[in-house]
């Protein structure tokens, strides 16, 4: 794989470089946020390892910027800050996982493998039975053109966000379990290391609310359903 490591600590950057090259990967190092952001935008990388505490731009800001520009390269955020609010913030900004320093190199490799499994497209058969055109409660999804509108105003979604919305919109008011969404969208069975469903539901909900409609209901302990409440 082609990896980008955005890390200002020279010793850790060197360790990551040697370890990943030893695993057969090509590694590009960026010592600060600005150079890392530029490389991430234009370098066509397969994976990004991103330090949270950089001297110029915080990892949160880099992640949010990349996701807003629809750069969907998998990102693992690395930091010494072991605070649950930081972890939640990183995931909500668009990171795929969050690793606390110090860490074992083998754990990093395992987490990268888990993220890559989740990022693979599901089997086409998994969602083949869902309708191509769906409309309910002012929300319209045209799967053929990958276009979503709310009261005739287009909403920009990533591919995975659109897939999640398609599942929810296909059966309004029906509760869809986390396991069902994980299987249909990512082609995975239950994975104890992932909270990817929660992350994408949160992103999707924020975008829809930002467009003036609240329509994803979290039924605690059971799952999620499409239910227009405003």
C-alpha cells in the first residue's frame, strides 16, 4: 500500500517508516500539518496515519477538511491524549479509528486491517433488492445518479452515507439493527473493533438536520429507523 504518515515526532515517524516499509508498504512522511494536508489532497494514498497534536494544524482540522472535500482515504488518528471526548471528536470529524500512544506496532497493523475491511464495498447482491428511486417525508434518493434531495434541494453525501440512507429510506419506520447495516453496507459480520455504523449514522444525521429535516431515530438497544420528526 501507499501510506502517508503525518507525524512531527521524528523518532516515532522513523519507527513507523521502518516498520511499514518492512511490511512491504511505500511510505511518505510529512513533518507538519500543512505539508501533510497538501499531500493527502493530491497524493492518491491508500491509508493515512495522522498525529492529532501537530505544530501548525490539529489533526481534527486536517481530517475535517479532507472529508469536506470528499477525500475518503482511510485515516487512523494517533495521539497521546487518552480522553474519551477527543476520541469521539476525532471519529465525528471523519477519522476511521483512533490509537493511543504508546501502542504496539502489531495493534496498529491489526487496526489498519480492520479499517480496510470496513472500507471495502459490500457485495452487489447485498443491496440489489433495494429500489433505485426512493422518496419519503421530503427526502428523495435517486440511486442511479447518486443524488439525494431534501424538499428539492440537493444534499451532498459520500458513497457510504448514501448507502446507509438507502437502507433506512427503503423501509421507513422499520428498525434496522447495527449488525444489519454493517452487513449490507460494508459486507461484514459483527466486528467488535468497529463503531463505523455509529460514526456514519452521526455524520448522516448532521447533514440531514443541516438541510432542515430530522429523520433518523436512534432506538436505543435496537438500532435505527427513518422517521421524519421535523
